[in-house]
């Protein structure tokens, strides 16, 4: 799933970056580039279609461990910390010495859990309750989409995606799902969709898997 990193970062406490993961416990991904979403003390990562749960075991030094943990939750890496301790992205990658491969459902569950637990203050004053947020999470996990966007307000969506989301219908005019403009163009080139209408009913599930999901924190309804 391609989760909109920009919007997630704006929710606070979550940083996505591309780094080299080097861990003796998981040689299959040793020195390969991955995209990791970092929380305080753990991370969730994707690597060549595989889903990884990264845990932070610490280096055995209380002061450095605390600096590492705080740095994991910062927006900048490589900055100088107290006691002239400088942490780099490579250092950060080395912290995650415990790596467990997980399935897609658990990947999304942990990712959503991290978004919420690191952004409680930003959920205050919105219409999205914890239960409602988890309800959407479960629905998305059970039927994964291609793109997931999280916006606090509808006007944020308009600024980012106005005119870039298209509805796909079946031959009876019933809406199947929404997809992004780039995917619409691709499907049109592949003769899967024509004029916003799916060409073959056999392609419905595939098109649905390529859909875009949008969560509004101040409007707890799917667009």
C-alpha cells in the first residue's frame, strides 16, 4: 500500500525515510534499500514487497539509548545531539537489530496504530474518534487499497487532490471505487477502463485493489 507519507508526517511523530537496513538477524535484506516508517522505539518497513516489523533493542548505554529513541521521533537526522553525539541514518538503521517478517494485515495494523498513538493531540477537536479510526483501519486492512491519504479537513484534500481522483463505474453506472488520475490513464492505455467505465466485469477486483482511500479526521466518512 502506498501511504501518503507527507500527510502522515503532518499528523506528528511519524517519519518516513529511505535507508539501508543492515542487520545480522535478517540477511535476506542486508544492505538493501527499504522504506521505513519510524515510531518511538519501533518501526514498520517495506522491502521488495515484504513487510517487516523493526524493534529497537538499545545499545546498552542508557544515555545513548534515550538519545536514539528521541531521535527516532524527530524530523531531522544527522543533527548533533547532547554530549557531541551525532546520529546518522546509518546509525539509526543499525539500531533495528531485531527484525521480524509480518504479513500485510499486521503491517497495516501496526502502521495505523503508530499513526494514532503518536498523534493523539492532533485528533482532539476532530470528529474522528479512536473507535471510528480503528473501524476504517480494519476495513482497509481486510481489502487493501493502493493509495491511502489522511487529511484533517476537506479543504486539505481539495488542495492536494482536486481533479486528480476519478470514479470508476460498471456498465450500469454503479460506482466501483475511486482511483487516482495516473492510474486512470494507465488503465485507459491498457483498455481496462474506457471513459470512466470498466470494460470487463472480470477486472473489477483488480481495479478495486488499485483504488484510493481517503480518511478525513474532521469528516468520519469515506469519500
